[in-house]
């Protein structure tokens, strides 16, 4: 009964129809996404910019190797952080700890030395591991007795994610490119710190949710777990540990070998390099683990888990291309795109940038006011930190817009294009949500295939736009419309594919295997992110040998081909899913 009372009290004085605690999580997650995407938008630009522009003038291959390793590890550490939060410290302590460690990471990167850069990225990866898996867990507990409101809650939360990404890229990118790289990295840390303080001083609003796990509750769950048979064997655990260690070392070795010249896999196995041989060996061990686990289940469960494994495999192709946004597409924006605008083009940009900045920020400020009306008296300090952060945001936005209007020929920051993904999600997500609830809702495989094909079409636009750039060229002045088209189609692809993702893991996988299969899913995304960095790092080699258009055409052919293949597999996947939609 205590649990019922605790969860029901959240709905007594709602904010826009939902518990005030949801909006505390909304703003906490918003600032975390602000910091993550703000830093991500600057990392490759900073590393590859010339010394004249106060960058480090790294080769693109080196910068993208580091970028790929960082984004890959971001998806691996939540597997460990989520386990620690579940079993030992609870979700709320994990949020505060993760936010604090990430604040240290951003502050370290603002120093702009090699040691501080690597230390900062390490802190960001570790902090993210604690932070990322815990926020949605608190929402799940909060809405345990109100499943009918859960979809709406996650929609609001998802808006917070994209609002943070939008503002982070916009403002960190602006400060980094216009004021100095340290200002951009530092601003990301400032708002991560404010997000932590706001959550810490307002966490009482969650009652008993997210505190240290209750062992009695855990015991009851285990006793009612229908899939408690089929435990992990000693051989399973050995395979898991060995493949994980090898994979982790391989991910870290890639930038270390390129940047520092120290290669742990400096040998050959037949015609394979040591690096390729080692990762293939680790992959083989992991596949043996997955196959041996799946074959021990009854036929229906086995088939459904095979379907999850197939979707996870195609997920790698999606993220390997999609995450070019922070790598090769950022380089294309910076070095190959005409960003200095004049005349009508400049006025259109000024007006559009003003509208897409002021309107969403105004809506979020209105939500903030609604939250204040319910929580300010009881949680004054947390709300003061939240209000202060918005005062800073509005001040920076006004300064940014003023400078753009006062400049005769405004220059669009290279990082600005990355905001288009969040903007298009905010605009089109409600439409896709309605489509998935209608009679026209396609099957999981068709959604996945469409997502991959649309992603490829975005790169086809870039390939066409880059077709006039000479072979081996390092700079050009292509129209920015091609990047706009690319981000539009990439976002449409993401909206097609995102409903499949983790939701199908929870629908198809038995309780005993959910934790492991979530790990497999995040592993697939991590591999995709690492491949994004490795393949993006080939931009100079392919451009020199062929052309920049050829480079982007590869990212059309591979995802689009994978999309067609998964659609062709639709009848087989439907049978494997045994009626789950």
C-alpha cells in the first residue's frame, strides 16, 4: 500500500496533466543533452581547425578516430552504470554522481591541453554511464499505476531531450566558433552543473522513488520471474568477459595507435592486420555466446530473440551512417559549404534562425513557469538554479541574434546545421506518432527498412551537392541547401526507426534475458558509432582517390541496400516475432 500512496500523490497537483516530478526530470535531462550535444558539435571542429583559428590542426582521420571511440563508449558504459544503480546506489544518487562527473569532464575540456582533453572525455564517458540509464527508470516507476499516461510522459520527456540538443548545439556552437573553443566547452559544463543542482535540491519531489534498491522487492521479483531457469554458465561468463575486454581494448587502441603511434595490435594474422583479426575474434566469441544462449530457450522465445538479434544487426548500419552528423558532415559544413550569406539569403537566415530559436525557447519557458507555480514554494533553491540557467540562456540568445542582425554578411556557424535534426524531430514527431497509431502502421521490419532507406537518401543529396567538387579538394563553397535536405531525410529515417528500437527488446525478450539483450542493443549502437568514426576518417583518402561525392554515395548505397534487405526479410521476421507488433 505504501507504494501506491507514493505514486498516487504525484498526480494530485499536476503540471499540464502530468506530475511535477516529470518536468524536473525534463529539465535535468534537457541540460544533460545540452552539454552532450553542445560539446559533440564542437569536438571535431576544434580538433581539425587550423592553428590560425586556434584549433589543433589534427588530421581528419585522427579526429574522427577519437570521436568514434568517444561516442561508442558513451553507449557502453550505461550497461555498467545501470547495473550499479539497480543493485547498489539507486537512481537518484546515480543521476547526481553522473552529472557531477560530467561537469568535471566539460570543465577539463575547457582547459584545452592534450591531457585535459583526454581526462575530460574519460569523465564524460564515466558520468554518462551513471546518468543515461537512470532517468527513464524513475519515469517508469512514477507511472507504474498509470500506464495509460506513460506514452504521453515519454513524449514530453523526449521533447526535453531534443530541446536540450537544439539549444546546446546552437549556443555552444555559437560561443565555440565565435568567441573561442574554451567558451563553448565551458558553457556545456555550466549547464550540466546547473542541471545537477536543480535535480539535487528538488529530488524530494520524487518521494521514495529512485532511492537505494529494496532487497525485499528484488527478492519478490526473482521469485516470480518465469524465466529464472537457463542461468548463465561459467562458460557463458568467460565468453562475455573475454569478448568485452578485447572489444574495449580495440575501441581505445584505434585512436591511440593513430594519434600516439602506439599500436597494441601491431602484428598480422595471415592477410589480416592484428587489429582486424582481434576484433573478428572477439565478435566470434560474442556470437557463440548469443547463439548458445538463444538455443537453450523454447522455440517461441528462441525465435523472438533471433528477431531482436536481426534488428540489432541492422542497427549497426543505421548508426554507422547517422553519426556522420558529428564527423564527416560537420567537416562538410565547415570546409565545403558556402556559409557567408548576403542580401536576401542573409535576411531569410536571420528570420528563420530567430523564429526557430525564440518560439521553442518561449514554449519551454512557459513550461518552466507552470512548474514554478506548483513547486517554487517548496523547492525554492532548486528552482532558483533552474531560473538562473534560463536567464543565462535568454541573454546568450539575444546577444547571438543581435550580432547576426548587425553583421552585413552573417556567417552561419558550421555547427548550426546539427540543430536541424532536433528541430525536425520536434516538428514531425507528433505526425509520426499519429501515423503509428493509425491503421497505416507498418510492421517493424518495414519501419526499419524505410528508416535505413531515408537515411541513405539524405546522403544521396550530399553526394549530388558535392558532385561539382574536384577530386582531392580540401575546400569548396557548395550551397547549404544540400545539408538541410540531408538532415531532413536523416530525421525522417530516425523517426521511422526509433519506434522499433528498445521497445521491441522489452516486447520480444523474456525477463531473464532483458538486461543482456539491452546490453546487446547498446553494443550494436556502440559498434555503429565506432564504425561512424572509422569510416568518416576515410574522407580524405576516398576524396583524394575518387571524389567527395563518391564518399557520400557509399553512405547512400550501404544503408539503402540494408533497408531493402530488411524489408525483404519482413515475412520471415513476422514469423519469428509470433504475433508481437
